[in-house]
C-alpha cells in the first residue's frame, strides 16, 4: 500500500482525490499545512502531497528524508515554496498544467469586473441603488494589453485578449512565434492593462515595483494571478495612494499564506498591507481562486495520482522538478 500524507486539505479537493485514488493507495487527509512544526505528521507515509502555501524548506526536507518519505507530489504547477537544493534523494513531481483556461479566464474576469465596476454595481443594485454615477469604464477594444510570461497560461490569456480586440505586447525571456515582444520597462510604460503570467524566481521577484509603477499610465490596470511576490505590495499601496495606476486585481498576495484559502472573517487580520489593499475601492482581491474549476480539480487529482503511480511502478517521473528546474 502506498501511503500518502495530504497536507492543507480542503473539502473540494478531498472529494475529487478520493474519486481518482487507486486501490493500492491510501490517503491520509490533514487540514493543517506542511511546515517545520507539522512535518512529523508525514510519519509512516511514502508520499507527501503538498500545495502552494505549504513550506518545504531545508529543515522540512531533512525531516521528510529522516521519516523515509520518498516522493513529494506537488498538486500545483509552481514550486517556489520548495528548497530544491535540500532534496538529498527525495524526488519531486508536480502538475505542470491542469487548466490554463481556468487561470486565464479568471484573469480576464477580474479585469472586466474592475474596468466596468461590476463589484460596485452588484452591491448597489442589492440596495435598490440604480444610479450609474461613478461606474464608467473604458472599451477594451483597441487598447494595449501587456502580458508578462507567455507560457501555457499566458498564451491562452493572449488568445482571449485577441478576441476582445486588444493589441498585445509581451515580455518573456523565451519568446514564442506570432507574439510581439518588448522589454519589461517598455511594457509597463505602454500598456493600458498588464497581466502577470510568469513563475516566481529570483529574476521575477518584485518585477512590479516602485520604479515600474512610476512608469505606468495612471489609467492602467494591473492583474496578478501568478504569484504574490511578483508584486512589491508596499510599493503598490503607495502607487495606488499616488494614483499612479487606476486599479489592481490580485488573485495572489506575497504574504497570503495563513489567510488565503481560510475563513478569517471572525478574527482581526493582522496584516496591515492586506487590510489597506482590501479597503481600497479600486482593488479587487480573490483568494488564490484562479485555478478553481471542476476541470482543473479533476486534472490536478488525476495527474498527481498518475505521478505517484508512475514513480512507484516505473521509478520515473515525467513531471519531475529538480534543482535545475
Ligand atoms: P509556464 O511554465 O507554462 O509559463 C511560464 C512562462 O514564464 C514561460 O514562458 C517562461 O519562459 C516565462 N518566464 C520565466 N521567467 C520569466 C520572467 N522573469 N519574466 C517573464 N517571463 C518569465 O507556466 P504557466 O502554466 O503558464 O503558469 C504561469 C504561472 O501561473 C505559474 O508559475 C504559477 O505561478 C501561476 N499559476 C497561478 C494559479 C492560480 O490559481 N492563481 C494557477 C496556476 C498557475
């Protein structure tokens, strides 16, 4: 029997993983996240199944090795929360793509909501306030969308944007055909809307920062559905105060761990930056929700289970993550 320690379980995941699980696998579903203080709950398990806000640092890796865990099966695409230099024999699998449509469609939904102020209109009409004052948006047609990262999700996002008649400019160190590329500064300077679709790396950390907010059009909208730390939140708050951009949509936030995915409505959220962002009428925040479609959940579960099966039956991992990744 292959025993799997499943951290940070949510009901919508448990249901689909139970459906996809093979007969020779046993999943121990746990609500808590994986970190130094919880790593011991992987004891007796062959696999750790972790998600975006679990912390797999050097200490956790050491302990997983000591406990005899063989495989870390990430049920997500990103792996910036793992210390890959501390694997020491542990192998890592991930789900490289589960539904680029889910994330790209969420990004465009956030843009449409912010631009046409649907979030405000929804609240108004619930109180029988049918006034249109302050709800004016702009046509997307003919405007310029700057796309940072033209991988799987970025390219689906570009296809959707082209349907709206947006002109696309992009930045990616590995260009693709049929896309107009430019450097990052030009992208920030010339775009009416900017959407981030690149991974979080040393190079991309805080790529949206104070210097670049100064370059943005004051009418521009920034959308981040990738990883929180692509955006310098402190500089973003200042830029919003200084009206250096019109609005921002965040599905991710650099200090999201501990809040996102959780119901914190009964407590005081002790993150002043998050409180400031939530309080602003031109900031739309969703809680790392972009991936959350039925299709994506099914693909995540089936690919994760296949990764585990492949490793234990054939000893190989098609979707492996290594220190060189
Ligand atoms: P991908 O690997 O297919 O594409 C990423 C692209 O980014 C590649 O083309 C790569 O060359 C490019 N890139 C790398 N470094 C860059 C840099 N410094 N600047 C600009 N581009 C750079 O990944 P994907 O499947 O398209 O996913 C993109 C990101 O979306 C993931 O890294 C993940 O962080 C995020 N994501 C978020 C959610 C969510 O629910 N919010 C879900 C899935 C993925």
